[in-house]
C-alpha cells in the first residue's frame, strides 16, 4: 500500500488532522509535537485522541509522524538548552504513549561550535537519559543537509549516534530527500548507490520513514531549501524513482513542501499517478 501524507497543523486536534489527511488524498500525516519555534505544547485532549483512534482505525490510517520542534537542540553548547531538549523529549514520549502507530522524528541538532564529535556525544547522552524500556514509540533521527554546525549531514554521524545509544533498538532514521541532496548524496544520478551507502553505514533495517521533498539547490549545497514536487533540482523523475524503489516503496512518505492544503492535494494526486502498484 502507498502510504502518503503531508504536514498538518495540530492546532485543531488529532481527529481534525485525520479528516484533513483524507480530504487531501492521504492516509497518514505529520504534525509538530508543540510550537515548532518555541517549547509550549497544547494540553493533551484525551477525548479527541479517543475519537481519532476510532476514526483512524475505520479509515486505514495506521501510522503518523510526530515532529519535534526546531528549537529542540540536543547538542547545544548551552547546558540549559540541552536540559530543555531533554525535558521536551521526555514530555513528548509521555504524550505519544496515547497515539497508536505514532513515530517520533527529531533533528539531531547543531553543535554550536563544539565540533561534530562532541555533538554526537551530547545527542547520545540525551537519548541515554530519556529513553527507557517502556517507551514503545520508534524514535527517528532525521538526515540533515549539513548546513552550519548541523549534526547528521553524513550517514556516518547518524550511525555513530545510534551506536552510542544504549537502547539503540528504539532508534530509526527518517530520510529527507531534500536534505540528503543538499548534504551531498546524489540521488538524481545514483539513487541505488546512495541507498547502498545508507545500508552499509547505518542499515536499511533502520530506515522507517521518508520526508519526500524536492530541493531548490544543487547536490552538495548544504542549504536545506525545500521545493514543491517536480519543481526543484531533484525533478519528477527522481521522485518517481524514490516512491517506487523496492527498498523504499513500503515506507510511509511525508510531504514537507512549501504548500497550503490545496497544493498538498495536487501533489498527492500527482504522486499517486507516478506510483507503480504491484
């Protein structure tokens, strides 16, 4: 089954997001756990969640992706910001225990001058402090574009974080097509080769989701500028290869393109025509 969705606003609640996902042609969705540029989360509405769970079961929504806020920096040089990241992640895990089929995605962070090696240590330390055996939600490290002091722009960095995390079996990866292009992985000319490298360094068994985005930039630009599907440097042919690739096609795909709902609906419709169902 082609599992495809887009990023929605959590302000109206889970039931509303599920209905919107179906209205734009999707069968999954992504949302921010809290204000993406802040740290405050909306009060947990268990009545809305109960309605969502029933609606999702009736309409074939089996998985959703919760995205941590951009302000959550697990490897900041500021210990106060690292503590805030730890607090936010722990709160998010507690809330996600109410959402069946949810996964949790976060940007590894920016080392802010400490160096990549130190940044990796800080990220793994946070995970080792927050992850517990009873957490059932898969936790995904997102591949990054490598701009500035970002950690996670190379597969080796993601692999090292996983290696240093004690409960590494709870970790997975969300591959962002714009980010890896901007990070220097040429999926336009050599998608098979990039996936081979991912498998060699991290392992395809750790790949749980795909952020499906075109890019405004050439490969290796390290800029992280998303573009609408088919309107960027990846192009429609590469997107078609990604959604149909035998090593990717069974994963959930999430659009983060610069769109409103009508634009997402158009993109999802286009992607469905590009999908080769077996």
